[in-house]
C-alpha cells in the first residue's frame, strides 16, 4: 500500500503580493522585526531676535496681569483686608475701654502710631469705624486715622480724622452725602462725645471763619473719588461737654498730610519685587522638574504671599486718602 505525501505550500514573499492574480485574496506580509520608527527632523533653531521678542512679550503679559491684579486688590481685596483688621481693632479697643487686663485706651500723647484711639459713628451713612493713631498711607489701610497734631475727638479744640474714599473699605466713600444737622458720635477712653454737622466743604473753597471758643471734629477725605486732586471736608461742632486734653501734641511729617504717599514703602516694594523675581524663577524650575499638580501645590502659596506683599507696599505709595 503506497502513502502519498503532500509538499508544504510555499511561503509567499513580500513581493508576491504585488504579483498576485487579480481577485485573489491578499496575503499579509509578516511584520518586520527590529525596525524603528523614523525620527522627525529637528526643528530649526530660533533666531536670537525671535527669542528676545518672545521674552519681552512674556514679560509684558506678566506685568499686565500683575497690574490688573493690583486694581482688583485695591477695589475688592483691600476692603476685605480692612474689614478683618477693623474686627481685630474693635476687639482690642473694646477691651481697653473696659480696662480688661493692664491695657487702657490711650487719651494723651505720646500715642504709638497704629493703635486704636476712638470709634466714630455716623448714623446717616451707617458708618462705624475704629480710628487708629496716625494718618500715613499705611495707617489708613487699617481704617480711619487720627491726625497726631490734633486733640482726640471730644477733647477741647479741633480733632482731625482722615479716611479713604475708594480703597480699603472706603469708610468715607459717602462723606459728601452728609448734610447740616447730621450727627457724629465719637467714643474715646474719656467717654462719648456728640457732634452736629455744620459744614460740608469742597477743599477748593475757603473754610468758614471760626468765631469764639468752638470745639469741633473735622473729617477729611479725597475729592474726586477716583483721581483726587483736593480734599472734601466735613466740620461738626461738639454738642456735649468738652473733655480735657493733656500732653504736648507732636508735629507731623510730610507723609501724614492729606493726599500724601509713604515714600518709605519704596524700599519695601523693591525688596519684595526681588523676592517675587526669585519666586517666579523657582516656580518655573519646579514646572520643568516636577509634575504639574505638585508644582502648583508648592509654588502657588509662595507666589500669592509674595504678590500680596508687593501689592501692600505699592498701595502705601498711593495718596493716603484714595
């Protein structure tokens, strides 16, 4: 009995697909081994002028973002900051009025700048603000400021209180709405004093002459509100008994006068700007080395804190009544 053997079918070569008969099913070519994908040709190097243009563009964009952020800080965030500061000042001053502990409310010079000295209430404007000692731009970021060369509200003489009209809560933003006969109430370590408004005056007009021994309070803010060139003044006469004043009142510096900036803040601004530059370089390095979420978690708080201090220093250079 004979056994027939069948010869194995020939393995098609890659070229056989091209010569296959029409209509025949194509035979897949075996995958090639060891073949790597072709690399993309390298990008042409960017010229030096293009690098400079890109760098300048990024710097300008960064500066624009920082300036827009500063405007938002002045109009929105500064008000929240001032409100929180006022809460803390009120708690401190309330404790001093109640003589809780060893601290009492200051009533005579010398008084440390920045500490609370009074509470001003204006019922018509629904204003209730703690007044701090000093009228520099930095002091007025905390609330109303008492001019150091004048007596405290309620004491014999004319007390002068400054307040901002646009930024940091704008405590005197509606000061021009006061009318003759409106009431102002001041609370100090000596007691409660009441005043009646007798004049609302634009700083460009001369003041009304004072006759006789009149005890007053003068509220001062900027005019106009956005780009101040002069002051708006409200004068109110004391209607309760004048309280005694003691001590020699100090002279004030140029940065404590109306519409003055605080030149000393320029040094702080320069230092914080350098810290910001270092923080930006550090954050850029992190984004090239680490994953994006981790880089954000580490760099964002640092950048926010530094930018906040830059904005605070820059705000102190602006007019104190703005």
